[in-house]
C-alpha cells in the first residue's frame, strides 16, 4: 500500500507540474496570438501605405511625362521658329541687304 500511496503522490506532483506547464503554455499561446494580431495589423497598415505610395508614384510619373511632353513641344516650337527666322533671313532680308549698298551708290552718284 505504501508504494501505491507514494506513486499516487508522485503522480499528483507530476500532475501539478503538468498543470503549471499547461497554464504557462496557455499564457505563451495567448501572447503569441496577440503578437500575431498586432503584426497582421501592421502588415495591413504597411499594405495601405504601399498602395498610397504606388498611387503617388504613378501620379508623379504622369506629371513628369506631361512636363517632358510640354518641354518637347516647346523645343519643337522653338526649333520651328528658329528655322522660320533663318529662312526669312536668307530669303528676304539678306537679298534686300545686298540691295542697300547698291542703292547708296546710286544716291551718291
């Protein structure tokens, strides 16, 4: 009978240890679940922030593309204006400028 009582006490002691370990594991599990929930919330926030940054990046790229197109149009217009000025100079002003010395010579003579 002594051995049975001793085995029962050992089993009860082991049972208490297992209950204590179980309670510790339940606490750890609860902490891990809370940590997981917090990390999921952070991940969701980061996803929202990433989408916002993507939208801002797309808007900035669209704005830069518009600026590039505007600058290319202005450059093309300036080049056309320059070519028109050069054409006018060579075809209208330069020939008339060569007539001025002749006209002065005729006035002097």
